[in-house]
C-alpha cells in the first residue's frame, strides 16, 4: 500500500513539473508554430 502511495505522489509531482514546463514554453511553441506556418504559406 505504501509503495503505491509513493508512486502516486511521484506521478503527481511529475505531472505538475511537466505542466509547469509546458506553460513556461508556450511562448516558444507559439513562435515555432508561427515560423512553420510562414514557411508553408511562403512557398
């Protein structure tokens, strides 16, 4: 039971870190998407 509790806590912490990283990188992702869109339309 304790083992599953530890796994659950680690999973929740990992999800929180992943979400924080995604939110911080949203601006970079937007810039990359705009760049690719311009490259495709440019042709």
